[in-house]
């Protein structure tokens, strides 16, 4: 799938405002956007570090994917997203290689990107997202 | 601390060779180095994706940090490393801001970098590494 770079790293937090304080005031990064993604039941905050975004994720519902993740594993790194080209065509290839797809076709994610998730069962425990600019 | 980019993402795996197959043969990345870091009881494999390295980590001992992590949480993303300048001077500042340091002074890590870890207790569950080229 030849990713060009790490598009973002998703981090599950209980309280977005408190986590933003850490990344802004102590790590010296600038939060350039806060966005709610109702589809994923999350509120997100973005920071740019070189080519890569840090995406903080707070669940807006206990039964959302981030709420469940925190309940099971606690706060922490939730997923890695790679930027790729030709996403739609790559998914059937990955499936043929034995990768379990969460999304069989690209769907819309935060920041208007086309995204698809690969199941961590087939990627050694890493929830892996692929992203492409529309 | 104004990181310039995400230097690497550390991923804990049970079997380095099997994980390398995924990243090389399916994700299309090139493993450019395999290195043992006895101090950390790990064998590591590195892949470059844009500015960022993927660092796969296999424990060489059940009582090493990666062995313990996998026992507790399973395989998956273990830590994020930010590239910073002036690492030694930044650590006392971070401690003053309430960040719990695992390393009070920089030490040598993989690839000859000067590194220091911040405790996930004070970074919302994210084991955070800071790196600087010597």
C-alpha cells in the first residue's frame, strides 16, 4: 500500500480540554482545530507535528468506540493512520492478502478525508487507518 | 518542548520476523535495520514512512519492558517518540511542569539517539519518548 507518511496518531483521552492543555502549554504544540465526528461518537482536537497530526479523541458516548477502548485499556494511543494514494483500489488487495478490513470501502472521516480501518487482529494489535485526501 | 516531528512510533510485537513480513510484503515498506538494544531487552526493526520511523519491538526477555507490556495489554502501539532540540535542558522544565520523568537525564537509545521517556501517568496514558540526534 506504500504509505507516503504517518498522517496522524489517534490518542484516546477522557477529557479533551485537559489533554489539550498538556499538548499546548507543556509540549508547545498548537491546537488548530476541534471537530465533532458524530458518526464515530467522538470530539477530536488536532495538532500538527512535522508531517503528522496528533488527534486527541474524547468519546461523546460511553458506547462509542473510544469510550469502549478506554473502558477496556485505559487512556492512550488508539490508532495509527497512514496516508496512501488510491485507497479504494488498495482495500481489495489488502483483503486478498489476508488483512481483515473494518471498512470494505472508503468512508468520510475527520477533516473530510477518505478513510478505511484495518482490523488489529490482522495487524499485530495495531488499529491501522488508511487516509486519502479527496 | 516544541517537537519538530514524530521521530518514531514504537510497536510491541511477539514475533519480529512475522511482523516484518506484514510491513514489508503487504504495507510495502522497507526494513532498513534490525538492531538489538540489550539495555532495553529488545530486538528492533526499523521502517521509514515519510519523516517517521516505525519501530517494531520484540522482547528478548519476558521480564523486559516490552515483554511485560504484551503480557498486560497484548501486542500493539507501545510509545510515540518526538524529535526535539536541546533535550537535556528540556527535562528539568518538564519536571517543573508536573511531568513525571522516567529518565531524568538523556541516555543512549536505538540508532545512537539521545533519548528520555516521560511517564504515561502524566501524559494521559501515552508513553512519550523524546529523542535528539547527538
